[in-house]
C-alpha cells in the first residue's frame, strides 16, 4: 500500500496545486519503486477512485501485469457527486459552506482539483490503450459498476474476469467504528493475483557488512 502525495504519510499537502497529476504520479512512483527492487512484473489493486486512477495511469503509461478494479468509480465526477451526497447525509451539520470547496467525507477539494478530477474517466480511455494483461473487475451486486466500465474492461485483449465485490456495503456504507474488512473478498483478490503471478525467484543482493 502507498499514500498518494498530499495524503497520509506522504509529503505534500491536500491543498497543494496539481493534485490529480500528483496522484497519478504517485501510482507511477509506486510501480517504479517495485521495478527498482528487481521484480519483473507489477500488478495493482485499486478501490473506488484508486481503481480509476490506476486504470487511467496504466493507459497513459505502461499496462500492469494484473489489475484489480475493486468497485471502481466511473470517473472523478461521479466520485465527487457521491461523496458530496454522503457528506450532506452523514457529516454535514446543516451549515452553509461558502469556502468554495467541494466537501466529501473526510476530504475537501478546491475547484481546480475538482475540475481535474472530472477529466479522469475509465470509460473514455481509448480501446487501443491497454490497462493490464489481466483484469479483474469487482462489482457490487446492490450497486453494480456502470455498464460503460464493464464494456471498456471487456475490450482488454488479455484475461478479463468479473466477480462480485463481496460485503462492500459493510466496508463503505457504515460508520468507521462499525465497518469491517471484507476478508472473503480479499482472499478472492489474492487468489486471482497469485494464479497469474510470475513464480520466478527474484535475486536479491545481500548488503555487505
């Protein structure tokens, strides 16, 4: 796992400029870090907007070996709309917000970032731009991924599989104190990744004493 620039333990601030470009660059930096360690193939697992960012960066750069799109957002636009609705229903205290920011649970985005997010769209990735050699789409049964995402994923020339995103509601639709990790879904993801993994041992140079 890694933290995008401006989030978690990574450098930068959430309100720095060029947020979307920095998030995409974070995906590429994480991939390059693993390649620098000596691995031959890099796979990625992204959930919600993380899946959208991973797919868009793969299309713009280099396809992943395997890519798991876990309950992906169609676009940054839909992510913002859903987040704002959840904020109003859950966290908002009824006050009018005149700070010019787009409010979602736990995060706020300025207009420049919101505009850049709206340009991130899985369905608009050209068919000739590959996402990965293998793709797994995890879609919720109660709120399935938009058909445009599944159609785009099925354009991939390699292995494509669609599975249900098990217990996603217990992870995302509850208060943080009540939610839990969907262990069965995680096991399915790991099983799928391992099935397509290169088992060739990676040589590691031992540090000299």
